[in-house]
């Protein structure tokens, strides 16, 4: 599963993508981000899936921290 963070001016996006057999884990990770911050969600499912969380920079950054913590990654560059 791949998690990437993009910044586009005043808005940001988090893309969570991977093979369909990891979809339940990805939905759980995305739910952690949705619970922490007021961001929007878009989902596309097929043989591979893509879940996008998007919104204002500060909300998406807060959601990215929660997503990285839920995944168990120690490489989140935004811990202050």
C-alpha cells in the first residue's frame, strides 16, 4: 500500500493506493484521517484502489499525521 501527500497551494491531497486485497486496511486507515480532521473522501475501486482525502492544508496535514500513525510508519516528516 502506498500513501502520498500532495500540496497544491491552499489545498492538499492524500492518496492511498494499492491492490484490492488491502482495501479493508486502507479504509480503516482513511477512517482514522477522517475522524481526526474535517476532510473530504473520494474512492475508486477496481483491481487496484485509490482513496483520496482532500481539503485545506491544515486539515489534511492533521489527517496525514493520523494516517501515518495508523499505518505504523515512523517516517512521517510532519511530527513537531
